[in-house]
C-alpha cells in the first residue's frame, strides 16, 4: 500500500527544537536578532477578514521586490514555501525518471532524501580532504545541487571553479545560497547569464524569518516557468507574502544584523583558535570546529550537560567536528565558557 521508495526512505532529520527556555540553542543556524520592525507592523496591520480570501497564487508583489533587489525580471523569480519546496520542485522538473541527480558530500542532507522520494538515482561527490569542492569528477546528470557556502562545513567554493563547472555541465545547476548574505561572494550573476543555472535564497537566515518558511529562486525564465507549472496552486499564504515583502524592502536592517553576526563570527573564531581548535574558514552564520584532544561527540554531550546545544554529524568526514551557530556576543561568550 505504501510506495516502495517511501517505505525504504530514511527521512531528513531536522535540528532539535528544545522546549526548555534555559537552553542555549546553537544548532539550527537561526539568526539571533529579530527581523525588521516592518515585519511587526505588517502583522499588526493584518485584517483577519482578509484571510477569507485566497492569496496571490504567484506572489506577484513579493517577486517584483525580489527581482528589483537583484536586477532581474519578475519572470526570472519564483517564491516558495522555504527553499526546500523549490529544491523538491527541481527534482520533479529537471530530472527524467531514469535520470541522475548529483551533489557534494558532506553537504545539505536533504538532497539525497529528495532523490529517494522521487525514486531517482543519485550520486554524492566527496569533497577533497580539507572539505574543498572538486568539480572534475562530477558525472553527467540532469541536476546538480551545490550548497555555497556549504553546510555543514561553512566554506565557500572558488567562484571561478563554480563558473567553469556551470559552463561545462549539461544539466541544471542549482546553487543553494542560503548563507550568501554572510559571504564575500555569490553566484547570482551566473543565474542571470547562463541558461542552466538557478540560484536559491532563503529568508530563514539573514532576514531572521525561519518561522515563516519563505525562499525564492532566480534563474532563466524558461527554468523558472517550469517550476511554476508544477508548484502547488497557492504555495505561499497571504501573511507570509506580506511579511516577506516588508523584510525585503528593509535591506538596511538585514545588513546591520549580518554585519553584527560576521563580526561575532570573526571574534569567536580567534578565541577558538587560541584555545587550540581547528576552525574552517566560515562564510556563513555558523562555525565548523574540530576540538583539540577530545572526541567531538564527547564534547557535544558535555555541552548538552551545560545546556548548550550544537549540531553533531556522526560518521564520515564530519565525525571529528561540531557545527556551531553564531549567536549574539553574550550567547557566544556563554558557549566559550561552557567549552
């Protein structure tokens, strides 16, 4: 009665959401600062009577604001119920039933799950030692997922290497830029210039809006139109569209929050290095750290005993590391004290 691909599926495991308010939560890369004040004003101004009506099925006003932000046309933008919805749509729109998806490993652990849900062959491409991306051994595939900056490693791939790979790859390249606002470089110009590149962004990180589940993609109009063909009719509710519009119009607030997080990231990196930790060069709002002289899982459990939750990924290349969200300066001092 259950489809075989679903029956044998190992589902995606979201980060823990502790209920205890005393816990320092540094495990899901949430922004520690509140969203734009315009968000609160938008929520307060909502007329509940308007909820009797369906929302705009294509989020026109929100997409126009996003297109204007990036210098794109509105037909080059689609908004979705988080980036995850759009990633799932890509597996349905760009890969034949007998096709292949590829992605780096370690990377976002949802990618193999999406392949398994669609019952599509998938091939992970291991990162080099030091977690460096190598595109020379990527097979021919209908779809390649590239998280940049990467998660959980926090590192960004070389822009020239990404450009060369996209220009040579025969399938669609989806560059998942959830953390791009914290990075020194991004790949939006590739989505504007190349016929096979889509760049995805989210409101969950830099905009402090993980709770509303809003993401978007920018790319060639033909690829974006294909995603529109298969999305749910009303995939974004009216409140999400209104909140997203308010947030994207307040770039100054978002940038101030990003600058604070980057400054804290640099300060904490220096402290950790002084304590003997190996810290990968982060371009995200989190750190990927290797503790000195202690097993990473042991340290993970010790931090839990101190009411500090970070993320541990057992097995493979990630087993010796912990992923730590960058919180406020006060939160990171508490984390350092727990270490």
